[in-house]
C-alpha cells in the first residue's frame, strides 16, 4: 500500500501540479479503482488536496513534512543570510543546491529584480552536467557518481550545452583546481552561471551556491570572487555551533 501511495505522489511534477483521477491513474501506472481508493486516505492525512474543479494537488501537510528534511532546511537556514546579502549586492539570481544521486536539487533560490529568467525552482531537479552548481557538486562527487553521470545520455539544452564526456572531465578538473565552476549558456542562451562549493564540518562538499546573470553582462572572474566569498561564509556557518 505504501508503494502505491508513493507512486501516486510521485506522479506530480512542476509540469503537472494538478491532475484529474484519470490523469493520476495514467501517470502513476495504477488502475483508476486503486487510485480512487487511496485518494481518500491521502486527502484525509493532508498529503493531497482536491481543488474546486475536482483536480488533485499536493497538500500542505506533505509540504510541512518535506520542509523538515535536514539537508534542505538546516542548510537553508544557515545559508539564507549570506544568500540574501549576495542577492542585495548583485541584484541577480542566487541559488543554493545539493546533490541527490546524479541530479541537482535546489533548496533555495532568490530572484533578483530584473534578473535573467531561469528554469530552476525550489525543490526542482536538474542535470548535474549542465548547471554551475551541478558542475561543482559533480566535481566533488565520488568517482562512481561521476562515471554514472558522464556515461549519459547527456541532455542538450542549448547549442552551447557540453555533452562530450572528455570536455566535461576537463571542466570538472578545472572546477577542483579553481574552486568554482562556470556554466556559460548551457541551460539557456541568455544566462551565465558561476558556482562555488559549500563545505561541511568534515571538509566534504555538501552544497553549492551560484549566481546566475545575463550572458555578456559581466565577467565570470568578477562573479567568482563574490560567489566564493559567500560559499566560504556559508561553510563557516555550517561548522559553527548554533546557540
């Protein structure tokens, strides 16, 4: 029963935040009768809600539970003051992300006034090989994760997306050497992302912070200084005991 409930919840996505019973059945791969039977329990607990038009959507109770995830919430709380400072200084998009498997999960995003539009959202996932934060996290991931991510298939988002494993390996080596990564027009043709690693108390990379600006508006080197400073500040906050 738990497995079927997770299949139903897993059917929701950014592209399908609300669905009818038949749509839920189709996307979850479960019979309509099974989905209908389980919806009552999921709604009663608060995992799902039913809108005015009869469509189902994720409920606030599920969001409340998800917000307790320590890799997201604890990290976000300590990082937020520095992310806000970076946002105020630059008026650009600031992002914080962690790695899960071979994907990036964004735990915070602050949109700057008039900043370039981005495809990311809080709670959203993206390929490790295309984004600035993804390249940082992949560069410091275990070897087996790197091999799995580079084995592909590597999705091409723009003509500038790097899909050659050899070139990506070179970029990952540079990221480890310079302590920041650059994603230039790899996700959208108007965006440049510069990211740096956030370290935990044991020295391992636990997250990455990035600035996303309009391509051509400034140099990656100038952004790198700001991003690396913020990343170091967050790293210090992560190892400082909370009072």
